[in-house]
C-alpha cells in the first residue's frame, strides 16, 4: 500500500478559524471547527478528516446539527471507513452515533467511559467520589475497541492508536504519518484538565513520557492551533506539573493541610467559578503524591482528608 507522507502542517497564526468550514491543513488532511467555543473548550472542538477516496474521521465533536452538516458537506461523498474518538467527553464523542448512522462507519475507541481506569481511581469511585462535571458521555459505546499500539491501515495510510490515559482513562492519541492527533492530552491553548476520578495525574505524566519518545513533526490537538514544536510542548507540560507539585510539597513543609487549604495557598485571586476546578487539580496532585509515597492522607485517601509529608508523620 502506497504510503503518502504528509507535508508539514501549515498554519500561519493562531487566528480562530471559521466555524464549520473545512480547512486543508496538508494533503489528505482537513480540519473542521465545531460551534462550541467556551472557557473549557477554547475555540471549540477540531474534527479532523484524513484520507482521499476513503477517509477516517477523528473526533466527531459535539452533538450539533450544524456541525454534522459541515462534516457531511466536507466529505463530498467520500466513503468513511472509521470514526475514531480520542475519549468520551461529550465535546468529542457527542456526535459519534449520529455521524455513524449517517455514514454507516463504525465508531472505534479504547472503550466506554469506564475503560482504562487505574486501581486507585476505581477504588475512589467505589468509595463514592463522583465525577467533577467535565461532560463525561456515559452512554458512549464504541463499535470497535482499540488496543494500545493497534494499527488501522487503509488507503489513507497507517494510523496507530496510542493509549494515553490521564485527562481521561480511555484517552487515545492517533499517530498518522508524521503527525500525532493528541485529543485533549496535549492541547493547543491550555494545559489539560486532570480531574479525578476520570482524570489521573500519575497516568497523565506517564502518557506524556510515552509520547515524548515517538518521533513526530507536530501535534494536532482537539482544541486550538497545531503544535509545531511537540517536544518543547511536552517538556512544558511536565515542567508545569512539577512546578505545581513542588509548591504543594513546600506548603506541606509548613504543616498538614486539606485540599481546600492547599488550593487557597496555591492560587491567588481565584474567581468562585474556577475554585472547584482548581481544587480538583490540587486533589489530582495529592492522589499522585500519595500513590508515589511522598505524602500521607489522614484518615485515608479522600477529597476531605488532611495531607502531610511522608517524612513528617510519626513512625510508630
Ligand atoms: Zn476532554
């Protein structure tokens, strides 16, 4: 099968693209922006189409009639072989089943919204920790489940699925030619939200390191502009998390603290609307540090526990 090499992804600015218009980013590669801009989604969800006669769609986007019409119009009658979904947040998977009905293409993803959860998150859920309201698509059921490293060959070339849990446990990135479609794992406009129990910081850091060793020319995120310096972007993401971690550890040097107290000392001038998101983020770090044995929650691992440095506890 002839393998075409995608030329460098062309983008000249971060100007917000027109909603609903199919943009050619490279040969056999189009992007369509969905009409769902918001503080959580940046300029909205990017839907990608790869291939020529026969195509693969990555992230159908939100359940929106205008976006469905835009995708069908961009297809110009081309056959859709598969609908790939990076993860089951509704701004990515919401349109999947309708698009599948309209194109007869199967939906492929790592699994449903519970798939890929780590032991610590499964345990927190079993003990009653609820999802933080990030728009989990609980009804999402792919027709085909993809394993880490699974290859999908066709006239579009070769797509390799990479399991990248962290933002969500069932998150996958898709490697095609010299590009990696990074979903919400690496975004073009902000760092990813990691909100337990669906978000797992320990997994997120491992997934960043997993992507870092795959040679590629650029990332195409589900939100925001193409990332042309992928290695630097991953380094920045890791550094950003390590910086937050050391802030938490320094605060705990002064004494034990709850998630709420840690949030107050780490974030200045938080608007009330962002406080819950910030607390979830701090909790993600607290779980990660607990799993790694750096800190100890009392009485046990939970949102309202008191956390202290491991070395500070009395060893009996
Ligand atoms: Zn997401």
